[in-house]
C-alpha cells in the first residue's frame, strides 16, 4: 500500500466470501473487509466466487455488503464479478459499485475485440455503461492460436482495443511488464481520453450505428440532459465503405461542429434535421474516432 501511494497507484483487493451454508458467515466476512479498510485504507474490493443458489444466500450476501457500506460510511465500494454461477449483475446488486462483466483470454482464444464491443453496445441501451468494466488485452500474446482468423486481436491496433473500452470503465486486463515497447504509444489516445472521460460519463450514453459484427459501422453517443454538446465514439470495423450515416438520437435540429479528440477523425460541420442523421468518414478499416460536438446555432 505504501509503495502504491508513492507511485500514485491505489491498491484494491480481491476477496472471495465463504459460501458455506447459504453464506452463513457473512458477518465474519464483513468484519474482515471493514478491518482491511480501517487498517490499510483499502476502498475497493473485487468480490468473486459468490454463490447464491437460494433466497437465503442472496439475503445474507446483501447483509455482508450493507454492513461494510454502513461501517465505512460508504467509503468502500465493490467490484462485483458476474462471470459465472448464479450471482448479481446488471439486473441486481448494481448499487454497490461496478461490474466485472466477463472473462476473456487470448490463452483460451475467446478474446475477440468485436465481441467485447458488441456486449457493451447491446447492454448500453439498458445499463449505464459507466457501471461496466470492459477489458482490453495484450494483443501480442498467443497470436499463433488464432491462425489466419481476420478478427484475431493481432489485426487491430492497440489504440483500437483501448478505444473499445472508452464508453465504459477501461479494464487493463494484462500484465504491463509483458508488453512490447510499441504498446506504450497508446498514451497518445489514453491522455486525451482521461481529460474528457468525466464529462463523457456524466452524459447519457447510448449505442448508435449497427450492432458490432466485425464488419459494421458502430459506436456510442454521450450527451447530458438539456445540453447542446456531447461526444460521439465511432468505429469502422472491417467494412468496405469509407463513410456511414449515423442517427444520433439526442441531437436537436441545427448546425453542429465535430472536433476530433482521439483516433482518426477530422474536424467537420454538419447540418442536422429531424432525422438526426450525421455522416462520418474514416479512411481505414478497424479505425475509430472520438469526437466532441457542439451546436453552433
């Protein structure tokens, strides 16, 4: 913890509650978490291995979380792993923190960038994306396991893999020590994103374009209620067309300016009518643009 403070890194802990007898030991588990908070200042716990086969176990699990929140006056938050079993998720237990949505590994050959993007895109209509951790992996690992698959992680830039996570909470799902030197060029995308990410997530985030398929034009729009400005994050997957029209449902009629923040976009102006459609252009497949827009009249 002290080393983390010196480096500007906050230490969080993984914790597996004891599932015996319908989570009967919930109070001991809560006391352990409270102690870790009081002794070391740990504020965030990833909760994994949860089992809720019946209502009693669900009630006891909630008692554990509630006791910790009350004892720490809301300082402690939970990262709830919902990757397996019968647990909470985006339909329940979503008031305690954020959600660790899925386990994908290049070792298992089940990490495909477009499927991660599709999961986020499909949930965005129903779940605040700021509550979801979305992963990007080390694309240089296990490339041979994917063979000539056109959707293999190695066929995307590292910037693009990070961009997939920007509409949610980016989850660095790899060991930094395993990255090649070229990976650190991602800072040119990460830095401008960090400057606007709070504003981005203060808005309502909705999916736009087509469902990600690896060959679509797709993305997200973010806009605060009552505002005439916001953000769009556009992806051109492996699609042959160099431009596509998007319906941006939160735009009112008028003239707008679009200015790139990260990615391959260019500054442009567009007149928007009642159809709320705007055309975006990207020269290359598997590229993206994060833009800020403002109404000009």
